[in-house]
């Protein structure tokens, strides 16, 4: 476990291949047991995509503010998928209507396919951009691991936006030093997930990356103007009103299910802690993570450690993140693996990276069955290892190297 000797290059090919085969069989089974656009349990295929599609339908019908009303959103979902369809709430800011509206021009299953295929391709392209200069790392060395990442399967079955989130984060990190304006634009597009935006501007400001900061602000401003022009100012009023339902019913009362939410807030609530305590613990984790993240980014630590820490801190800082949001861990794992191949893996790192790669597919079911969360503790542990590695003392340990294949150029 300390040396990670079980993770040989051969096993790093066989394990993802076996996981990918299992995913393919599960998706095939889901498709064969479906009835129209619903699965064998009566849920829409792609579950959470149903709220995106219903919101897009409202936009097409000239009622862009309707998705922010839970009763109206539920009514539209049941109109599309049937009276027994579970409710999937719309909790996005109005920016995401720009995605929902064109998808609703298609019928449901083609829209789901286009959404997942395009965002998945964007994810793989961004990962390629992030790893393009990894010494001795061939495309086939990382592609299978990226495709078989368990969060990919979770995101596919939920029809969610994790691919897009991971792609924008990976692209922003890849472009940050050489193309700061483009990096800022990628960061600005992340505004549809505002809960992930706490740590990114903090890092940009703390390190004086003002061109990226300005580009992100300009992108958000432009998107806000486009949304207002297309859908009217009432969508903002409706969105602000809807945040009360999201905060109370979904987050604080656990309407989504605390076992599904991968945050320290949900961890406290899962174990019966009061809402006030959950906010205090979440706030403390956010402040501590922010402090160490800024210190790391202002140090001479290697960029791979900084980038991975930012990905982890972004998801740790929010009280509301689910297992499909753990797609953000993909660029973090890639950066840390690339750094380990180049400089050696400190003790426990191979095992921790393997656990971080695997945890998205396990955390929901295990927390549901045992009340033991895995996601938040594993992310906290990996963040702590990165912070330790960023200090001079951490590198006093002998590195554990894994041989990479020869470069193909």
C-alpha cells in the first residue's frame, strides 16, 4: 500500500479495461430493459438530463422562467415522460438555458445522445491538451484510463454535465500560463456551476493572473447580457427565488439524499448533525483549503501539484456536489500521475491516486448502505498529500518511480 507496488503498468491497463467492459455491459442492459425514453424503474433514461430537456421545452414554448418554479418544472417533466416520473429539479442559473434550449429542438433520446457525445469529446480533447507535453507519455497510456474513469459511467447514466465541467477545468489549466485570455474564457464558461467558482478567482487574484481574471469576468458579463437579451430579465428574478428551494429542500433537508452529495456538509448531515454544524464544518474546510491552496500557488511547487490542488479544492469548497461532479477529479488525477511519472511518486501516492480514481462509482452505494462516506474523506486526504508534497520537507522521502513508455513524439 505504501509503495503502490500492486499498480504495475500491466495492471493499469487491465483494470481500466475490465471496468470499461463492465460499464458497457451495464449500459447495454439498461438500454435493453428500457421502455421508450424510460428505464425499467420508470425513470427517464439519463435521469437528470430530463430536467435540462424540460427546461429547454419551456424556452421553446416562450416561458424561460418556468423551470425555476419546481411545481411547473415537475408538471412539464411528467407531461413528457409520464405521470409516475420522479421529479428532477432545475437548479442551474439562467446561463444553462443556453444549452437546454437548442437541445430541446430534438426529440429526447437524440438530444441526450448529442449532449453526452459532444461534451464527452470535449472532455477527451481537453485532457489531451492538458497532457500534451507529458514526457514519455503516449496517448494510449492515458486514453483508456480517462475513458474508463468511473465518474464517466456515473455521468453517462445521469445525463449530466460533468464532462463539460471537467473539460473546461482541464482546458483552463492547460492554457493558463501560455494563453491566459483563453484560460479565462474557459473559467468564465464554468459560471453555470457557480458553486465551483469559489477557489478559482481566489487563485487568479492571489497569483496576479489578472488577464485570466479579466477574461473570465468579461465572459460572464457577456453571457449574462446574452441571457437577458434572449430570455428577459425575469429569468434572474425567478432564479433568485428558486435558490430558497434549492438551499432548504435539496441541500439542508436532503431532498437529493445526503448519501449522494459528496461534501463535508452532507457528511455531517448524513451522520445526523444539525444544519448549523454542517455549515460551520463546511465553512472551516473551505477556509482551510483556501489558505493552503493560495500558499501552494504562491510557492515554487510544480504546476501539476497546483493544478490538481485547485481541482480538489474547487469541489471541496462547495456544500453541494454529487458523484457525477467528481469528473473534475479527472484533470487532477492526470496531473498527479504525470508529475509522478516525471519526478517519482512519494509514499502512498499510487494507492491514493488509484482510490481517488475508483471512488466515484463506490461512494453513493456504500454511503447509502453503511452511512460511511468515501468521496469527501478521499478528496480531503488527497488534498492533504498534495499540500504536504508542495512543501520542501515532503520530498525528503524516497520517490517510487513507475516506468513510462517511450515517447512517440
